C-alpha cells in the first residue's frame, strides 16, 4: 500500500537558518505533490505545488524539489523566521488505479524556529 | 468569500449518540472533501464529492459513518452511533477542480470528543 513518510520528530532551528523538511513515499508514483502548512487549531493552508516533470519550484523564501527516482520531495525555507513555526504536510497526488484524483497527506513535520 | 465554513467548531458527546457535522464549501467550488485528523494516523480522506455526487468513499471507516451533499452549498458527515475512537478533528475542504493539482481550501475543523 502507499506510504508517505515525513520526519515525525520536530525540527528546531535558529532564526535566519534554512529549514529542510523531507517527504518520502513508497509504492506510489504521484504525478504531482503539494505542500501545506498547518497552524495549531486551524486547517491546512496550501503553499506550493510541484509536478513530476518539474525538478524545483520556488515561491519567495520557499523552495520545493521533487525527485521521482528517489521518491522524495524536499521543502526548504530560507532565512527562517519564528512566524514560520508550524506543521508542514506533504501531499502527493495523481490519478490512481480505479480512477480519482485525490491527495494523500503525510503526518507532517513540526517546525520550530527559535530566536 | 468567507472560506469554507464548518459547524460546530467543538462537539462533545457520549458514546452511542448521533453526531452531525456540517460544511459549507466555497461558492463555485465543484469538489468537496471530508478528512479526519488524529495524532496517530494524520490527515485521512474519508470521502469526496464532485457536483454533489459521492465519487470515492473508500476512506469511510465503517457503516456508522455517512455523508451527504444535498446541494452545492451544504454537506453533512454523520456518525451514528458514535464511539470514543471516533474522537478526532474533522475537516471539510473544497476545490474548484478535481484534477488534484487544484488547491484544496480547508475549513477550521470540528473537534469531536466522544466520551
């Protein structure tokens, strides 16, 4: 069955450093992958989408890579700020056997940016 | 737009009682998703609708769960009878398209506690 793995342990980094979060998937060949941010007590909020034919995508201080050979996506936040502290969810998606385009979410990695 | 609206925000009930969660998607969105989030299992897709029609309910855990979408602006998720293991945060999300590359917009969630 499909499996999506994100670091279950929280990631603590210092303000100004680059945070790198990992998303690995197995038994799966997604056509795209989305990243979401979730703050406590709130629903996830979309950040970035990357397609299988794209190696890298950027948006302001965010960068996402997608390696279909390694079956891995990396999510980077450069010049991190305390306001970036949140849980980040990866969600591979694509047409599945039997039809349907739906996202499958990882359990998320909690990021804490300290002063 | 007000975004996806869910009610109630919190629900505490006793085992065996019926629970009804409500969702109003963003106007004009054709897809509606119901998710459940727990610490152990993360964010799981329960069911999704396209144009008010259920497309994939393979994530619905058992017959005690049912979902309806009587019109484009309203959906319900019902649990009858409820059990303590149903305690979780339930999210509703909507998207303009179902291509999977479409952004999903999540509501604030309903925190359900079954005693």
